[in-house]
């Protein structure tokens, strides 16, 4: 056996007995390694270069590439894919709607040990239809039939004339179009713009059972609620009961947290408090106030959000619907949240849902009688930030679902329940928009 270096060259470097032993071991290992080179096992893999070409730009884009029925890439492009594969026969397959691959969409290749194989795959678009919209996500209808697809999408379509229409709740869509499909891909584009929406307003009344002046404020809020003109304009008012030294039986942990969110301390001082769209706090019921004057003051704080400088919202809420299951005592709903303009702080802007029960009756020691309270919030859920939901720029949207388990709250009447969805900047506390829905 031949060493990698002449043994004499190694021996001349030895300066001590200890080092001589170390060098001798190195020489032996080196000699053994050199002598066993011919005994190394043969390689167990080889390489494959798959070169993808396109008849027209984008023909292969979005195709799924499989190797032995396992996804290699979810979205092919016109490119070269270099693979290291075990020795043996392998299946290469490409799939994309309305697209043909040559020489075949499924091919086999024999990988040899240490070999370098090369294979070509050419993509061409069949008769098909590419449907696009200014903002993505619109449902596509072809010849009156729901395709189950949303924009942008490439659909297989036979040659001839087809009518294409879009459905996009919360967006204004251009009219249906007729398009001629031939041997190559036909493209049809639609203008889709978010629908402008009047800003709603919410009056949150932080109140309590044994509060001397909470009932007049509650009555003023009730007048706002029952005014058809105000209700149609999107005004809602709800009560968030305060702990009142933890004796208020109508409070919940959620409503107590909401009080804390507005910086209201867990004491009975300063009640009642109102917040209009998270702004313009009014604390207490000053001397000389009446239900009428408090009502007029509430209306004055609401008006700028409906007809004044603050009426143009950054967020629209569309398609709000919900239901209450009287057997499971679960309230559920869904709403589409759409950005009408860029959101200044999407990470701090939350979608919030509230569910309330109306006309709750409990005994008030302050008034020494049973008192009926209106629209008392029973549960509050934060459904995610705009960042979580992918809503940051104009036209971004998300469908949001909500669910409330009220099974532990059944000692109260289920009559006249409702749900409120609002979008609020938790940094500034401003409510950007709000919508209401009756559940019964």
C-alpha cells in the first residue's frame, strides 16, 4: 500500500518520543485509508435536471410538480429544477388546469448511480379563460353557473362565446362581459371597488345596578335606540355594567374588562360614564341634568360620525348575519370586514363583537325595587387584529366569524337579543365603524 506522503517526510518532523507515537498513529491511519479506497461502496443516488419551458408566458406558472406522487413544488415556473434522487425508476408528473405538458404530463426517468440525467417539459395553455378583478376574491359565474372559484382564476372553457359575471359582497363590480374563447387562453378583467359606507356610531354606557343616576342615562340611551331615524343611520347604544364594588349581578368579566380598557377604576365613583365611538367621554350626571338634556348631549356627540367631519370610515362592515340556537344557547354570526382606505395601525386595530340581552330585570337596593335594564352586554370577543386578518391597505378584506356560548347565562331571558360588531383602534380607542344585528 502507498501512503499519501513519503514516510521519510513524516518521520523527519518528529521531535520527541510522545510526538513520535502520535505521528506513527497518523501514518498508520493514512496508509489504511489510502489502501481501502477501492473498497468504498458505490453511490446510491444520481441527479436529474428538469428544464421547464412555456409556449406563452405563465403557461407553467402555478402548476404542481410531483416526484413519485409527492409534491416537489406547489407552483412551477419556467425554470430548471435540479434534483438528487435515489438510484432507480422515478415518476415525474405536472398538473395544471387547462394546460398540456409535452412530451407528456407524466414521465419516467431511470436514475443511475452517480449519473446526471436531463429531461425537458414544455407547457402549453389549452382552451381556457383567465378571470381577473381589480381586487381579488370575487366569485366567478360563467354562463350563469357558479364555478366555485374566485378571482384571479384560470378556468377550462370550451371554444365559443361565454358570459362571465362576478359576485363580490361589499364591492361594486362592473357589468357581466361576453368573451370569445379560442385555442389559446382568453382573459377577461373586471373593475371591483370597495363600496363606500356611512360610519355607524356606538354609545357605550358604563353603568351599574345600584347607581342613583344611571337610570336617567339609561333612559336617554334608550331614546336614541328607539328613534327610527337614528337606528337607520347605524346608531347603537349598549350598557357595560360596572362591578360596583363587585355587587352588580349584571356585570361580567368581559364588561368589567371593557370598563378597565377605558381607564375606569373598579370603584363606584363617577358613575355613570358614556363613551361615543370610544371617544368623547362623559363622566357622571352633573347637577341640573335631565334625561332630555343628556339625550341632546348624546345626539350632539353622535352627529359628527354620521353627517360631520368624522363620517367617512376607514373600514366597512358588510353581510353581517347571525343566529341564536335556543337549544345550545350559542349565538353565532359572520361579517365581511373591508378596508376603505389604508389602515394607519393594523396591528392595533381590532375587530370586536358583543352580544347583549335586552330588558334584564334585577333588584336595586338604591331604588328599593326591581329595575329593568336595556341592552346589557353579556359577552365580548376580540376576533383578531387587522394585521391578523390581512387587512392593511385599501381593498383588503376578510370574512370573520364569531360565536358566543351563553349557556351559563340562561337565567336571563333570551328575548330581544342582539349582536354588535365594531372595529376599534386599541391605541387611540377610536371606533372606526360599527354595525348592529337583532338575533330574535
